[in-house]
C-alpha cells in the first residue's frame, strides 16, 4: 500500500486537533463514479444513511492538501469506501492512512483494509450499516485507541517508510538478492 501524505511529526501535531471541531457533515474527498471500476454503488447507501440521520454528505473533489486535512478533521466521520473491483483486488487506498493520520478513526467496507489494521477499525461490507456501526463505535472510542492507530500510521505508513522500502529493494537488486 502507499501511505499518508504527512510526516511523522505532522501526525503527532494532529493529535492536538482530535475530536475538536467535528461537524454534522461527512466530507468525501475524491472521486465518486460508476461503471466497472466505480464506487458509487458503495457510496450511495452510506450517503443515504447519513441523510436519514441528519448528517450532510458533502462531496469535495478538488482541495489543497491543507484543506483536505481540515475537512477530514472536521468531518463527522471519515470512511474509506472502496468499490467492488477494488475490494476484489485487495486494494488498500491511501485514504485510510490519510484519514487516520489526520485524526479520524478508521472506518471501511474493505475486509482487506480491516485485516491490514488488525481488526482495530470499524468494518462492514454493507455501507449503509457501516454508518451505524461507526456511529456506535465512536461513542465508546477512547483517545488512546485513536492514538494507537495514528501511531501505527506514523511509525509504518508514511512516505518515509515507502522511500525506505524502495531503497532496500534497490540495494537487494544491486547485490543480486533479487533478479
């Protein structure tokens, strides 16, 4: 998987913002689309659950990196929803790492993502029900549980970690360990 776009010290700074400016809006930052590779059939039931519970679902497609962070921090919850094709491929989107590093608890419809995070995040393949599961789980969430996830991302899933992996790969190739 790729990683968050924050550096470890920035994730540490985000801990100061946790649970401070939440709104009754779920900000979905990114693409919503149909078709074979689309995600709309997974997003629409989640959006319906939001609407039925007086939570606005706001789709935002183009924002700066800082606006992205602020919107996710202010979001009621910040799900990482994958389409059917992505789920079949076992795709782990960078969105999960970003949302957690910005200070949101992990919420997903992807079993692969759920297992990757050692079942410590909210998971339900039914995105309508996922909204309710997430809402219920967040009522009992402790700051320590959220910080544990943030630390996992900070320690293992930043661009620094990915650069280190690439460098190790190049060293292995150069030394003949990988042909």
